[in-house]
C-alpha cells in the first residue's frame, strides 16, 4: 500500500448555457446538462466530466446512475488505479460518457500525484498538438457569416452542414473567409450521386476534409463516395470503439476520436493506435464540454493529425479554466494533472 487514505467520489450535474443556439444536422439546443466528477484522495483532487449525448443513448440521469455503480469499484490504493481503469469496461458496458468522466478524473489524480502534467504522463509532446478548428453551427447564412467573422483568431473553421443547404452555406462562408474548412455533415448528406457532386465541388473551394457524410451504418455509400472523390473522409458517428474500426477502415480515411464517445483517455488512446495501425488519420474532437473535458482531450491531442477542441468556447458559463487557444494553437496549462482550476 503506497497511498494514504480512502478515495472519495462525488458527482453533480452542471447546466451549461450555449453562446449561440447550437444546430447540427440532427437538431438544435440552447443548453446542455453535463455531469462533473470529483475524486479526492490523500489531500489531492482529480476532476472529470461526462458530456452525455442522446445519439449514444446517454443523458445526465443515465450518467449519474452509471457513476453510482462504477465508483464503488475504485480502490483506495493508487497502485490499483491503472487496473481500475482497465476494469471500467467490464463492470459496465456502454455508458461511455460516464466512464470518460471517471477515466479523466483518475488520470488527473494520477498525474497530480506524480507531480507532472497529464500530457507528460501520457508521453505526449505538447509542442506537437495540432491547431484546433473552431466550429460554426448551422444557422441563417448571415448569422453563420457573422460567427465566422467573430472567430477571426482561428485559422481553421469546421462548418456544420445539412443535406439541403450545404452548397449555399459553403458558398456563403467562402464569401467571407479564405481559411481552410473542415465540413461536418453529421450523417445528413443527400443520396450518393448528389453527394459525389457536392464533395467534388468542395475540393475546388478549399475544403480540407469531410466528416461523417452518411448515416453511420451506411458504409457502402461512404465507400462509394471515397472511391469517387479526392477528399479525405473522416468517421465520427460510425466509429465509437475499436470494434467499429475494421468496417470503417474500408470506407473512411480517418476517424474523429472523442473521449466522451470512446469512454475516456485510455480507450481513446487505444482507438488512436488502432486507427494508425490501419493507416487512418486521426482527429481528436469533442462534445459541448467545459474546460475539464476539453483540457483532457488537449493533453491527448499531440497524438492526432487534426484537433477540433472548441466545445468549451461555445459555452457562456464555463466555470473552469485550463487549455487556452492562441492563433489556433492549443496551450496546455503546464501544471500537474489536467491543470484545470475553477470553482467546483
Ligand atoms: Mg462530427
């Protein structure tokens, strides 16, 4: 026994107000309820966050119930935390946002005990963090254009589009900026033939990559699109865990890895390694999360080719500070653990 005392786990919900109504191909929201986790041990605290998403059958209630089931399995002895992380998946399948919250908090606590920033514990070089894009949600074109102007300090934009208005939207965005664009269709693209025309046109206007054009299950349309165009196509909704990779690798060039989707830093790292082994590129992405969740992902981002870590910037009432962004560069705090501060 190398540690002192017991581990204590608490969780609570947090109501987040969004700066703008957030609209993607699936729907709109103006607020979001996440769940925060705080682990205490030997005078140190580790913070974690769950950003549940209905797309993956979770909400704050399922997260709270899952945390109540998972937390009693954590051991008081810090030497057992590594194996506790491995066991989360066995104890409770699915519920990945809930597991992400515990996984992040344990990592924070372990790195604080070691007295090193989390990225150092993960073996990640913070200088290699990719620049992050800033997301422009769907809206009236004039509003999207003003969001683009507001986001002038971000060198890359990620534009959310739907089936009906994708071309008009992107023409309108192009009218106000020359910056490289990532395009995210959130499974909402039109049928195959129009999709091919649209994607070909996108390459001609400086779109760098296209994320999840078709429904996750429609790998056949995605493969057809990839074979028809010269634009990297990334999986988001189609890849939740490593089990989804073999099928997805046939249809996608890369994968958007999110801590909330895969269940935390450890499974996300495994997914990144597995995607690399298949020759796929990697984006590290996020949900609408406070600086706890976003900073955790930023510590992992040096292992990715692309970063889309702006979820905290879309929130008007983030109580925490951690990673910051300067000219699109992710600046990690350099403090032990996540390096996040703020009132619990
Ligand atoms: Mg996406």
